[in-house]
C-alpha cells in the first residue's frame, strides 16, 4: 500500500506560524475560513504535524468550523525543544490563540495529542470552552505494555526508563521507511493492529491525509518523535489534573492496541470533569465517527462537570 500526496486537496488551507520569544518557530494550519467560524483547536496524534487534517473536511464545513491544527516542537516546521514535557507546548498553544485573536476555543486531541489536551486545559483553563479526547495516550502500568502494538510497547518502556538511545534505535526503522513512502512506517508499525484499524487504513481519503501528515511530520528529522515519546511515556510532573475544570469527553475502545483501554479508564477516574464514552472498535474509529464526536463536543457550551 503506497500513499500519495495531492496538494490540491489543501488549496483552501492556510499554513501559518509565529516565532516565540526564545526564537522557536511554532506552526499550524487553519481550515474553514481565516477569522470566521466556530474556533476548534486540534492537537494531532503522534507522529503528526499541522497537516494532520482530514482530506474530506465536510464534517468541519457542515458545522461552520474554523479548525486550527497544531504541531508539537520538532515536528514539521516547528522548532525542536529538547527535554520538553507537556507544559511547554500548552504555552505555545496559548500564543497561537493570542496571535489569532481568539479568547476561547473548543479543544480536540487524539492519541498522542490527548495528554496535551489535558496540559492545555490545566494550564490555560480560561481558554477552553469544552474539550474532547479521542483514544488518548494514558500513563501505563507494567502489565499494560503488552496490550500495545510491539513498537509502542518497546518505545514506551524505554521512555518510562528515560532511555533516549533505545527509543531512537526503535523509531529509526519506521522513520527510514517513510522516506520510501509516507505511509510505509505507519503500515510497518500497525501490522498487528485490529482489523478495524486496517480497514480504515485502506480508505483512500484517510490515506491521502495521512500521507501528507507523515511526510510533513518528519520534515526536520526524527528528533521530534523521540522527544514526544519521552514526554508522553515519562512522568507527567508538569500537569496538575485537579486543576482542570472544563468538561472533557474521552472516547476510547477496548480493542485499542495503541493506547490501552484499562490505562485510559484509570486516568479518566482521576479527572474530576471527565466522562468516558466507549468506542466499539480500534484506534482509528474516531475518524469514522467525526461528525458524532464533534456534535457532542459543540453541545457543551462551557459547562463544567
């Protein structure tokens, strides 16, 4: 399966950036109008980039959304920040909103973007109307690593131990594969994923979007992926979950082999404002239920739970 990138799919998407006080570039894309529409801040999965957006954006257009999709340091055009954890990117996100003149937004993050949703909601609670996490990555117990696809199990074990060298060695093969085809590394890593995930991965529109996202994610090399793995798989010492006061809906399925359900369930119990909604399939099911997920998020007008 070879993914291709058709830039004509993104003619309506603005590619934007700012420079932070420390000299770093922080980049994002904006779809659905510049300065108009209900603002939705999207935090993509890992590895991802500002181009981790839908090729079929009708769920966004139909709901009149202005969708801002971000990327973490070290991915795409955004400057690497070695040693980063979660707090640093939450401050980058606030700077993006300041740049765009947006006081408050709906917040949505999936997979590796999930912890960054929690960090932003904790550190900048006044900027979030309501938040949603889809199949977010949670802290793991020792017995949960084996529930994941082999690459994730090994990489996040190494992250738990702070072993950057091993992480870099593990990620090298899928990273190198993307140089042959943008989706080759992802396909290599997901060989043992549930059938429902493999079905989504065969969808032409999904493939078109992921090809662009993966190609851009590694534009500056592998360092961003290594840093992100260390941040997600280590101790979340810079996020106070009890400080989160906006409502959160967390969608997750028991068949997920990227982010174990039991770990997500345990994390959600620690979130005073969160509600779990159980999915029926694997890690990529939210792609197929985008409209339903957005409608639920937009129905919460800043309510607290």
